[in-house]
């Protein structure tokens, strides 16, 4: 089975449909979304509709919980808070109830998927530092955990000797006895210095994972954000992937 992995769409319709077209060309059997359908971007209702139709499994991210009123927005920085207040005003009750209904993690055989961390899925912590990687790899009960949230893709491995290392190539071949923590990056707001939308393809039959990047019409998204008076910093950063 070939699985498309998407996350951190952040109401970026243009990036989302570009990625879904790419996954169709990859002939994936199903799609798993790791959350944050909304927040930051200009098309929250459209993205909820499309993801709910396209993905077999959809998990909740912290922005989804905030938009649905399950998480206070005071913890967000001022621009993220302003964008979230705007987002809440755009969502109807059906959309908010849908976001409320989403689980925060899933397990399927030897695969676990979570928006944030296996350490504390409900706290929406980040995996950014070496100690975060070690802690979460050590906690894994299954050999493969897919995460998102930081908007920075990465492949982290604990091999059968207990050694930890970063896999730097976009394609990975799984090895028996190793554990893997894979961040698939962000569709709608990459933050690794690459503005192209990020997503993953997990091929269970071949025993591989591959990070994919694809360009989309950034300028059109920026135009829509400006028309809706979303914060300028959120508009500008799309062009730089930061």
C-alpha cells in the first residue's frame, strides 16, 4: 500500500490542491493528514472541505483545536492570534464541529501518526532539538512514528544498536530492528528555508519513505491573504519558506 502523508496545510488552498494532484500522480492508495488544516492562510473552509473528502484519516493539530475553541489562542504570537481570530469568524458551526471531532493520534499496525509528539500528543510540543529527538525515539513502542507541527521536515533514526542519527536524503529504505521518527514538513507554510510545499509518500510494500517538494502559486496565496487583511509577516514568509 502506498500512503500519501500531508500536514500543516494552514488554509493554503493553492498549495493543498497542488499536492493532492501530485499524490494522484503518485497513485497513492490513501491519504493521512496529520492536522493543522486551518490557521494563517486565506481559505480555511475550502481546505477543511477538501481534506475531509480526500483523506482517509485526519488528525487534529493545535490550530484546529484553537479554531474550534478547544485551545486558548492567547498562547499564540500576535500575528498567529490575529489570523486565528479571523479564521474563527470564517468557520461555520459544522466546520468547527468537524475540527472538534478529529483525533490527535492514530495507530495502524506498526505505524503511529501524531500531529506533535509521541511524548505528549495532547500538549502539542515541538521536536526541534537533539534531546527532543532522543526522548521521543526512546519512547516509541512502534517502529515508525510520523509527525508534523514544526513545519521542518526530518528523518530521525534509532538503529538496532541504539545509535541515533539523522537521515539526510529525501528517500529512506527501512531496516529491520530500527525505529524511525519522521517529520513530513508543511504543505501550507514551510519553515526550512524552502518555500515549496512538503509532503511524504510511504510505500509499505517497497519498505520506503520519500519526502517530496513541489512549487505552487505563492503569489496568488499572498494576494488573497492581503485582500483579507491577514498579517503582513505571514504573507511575506511564504516566499522564503521560513
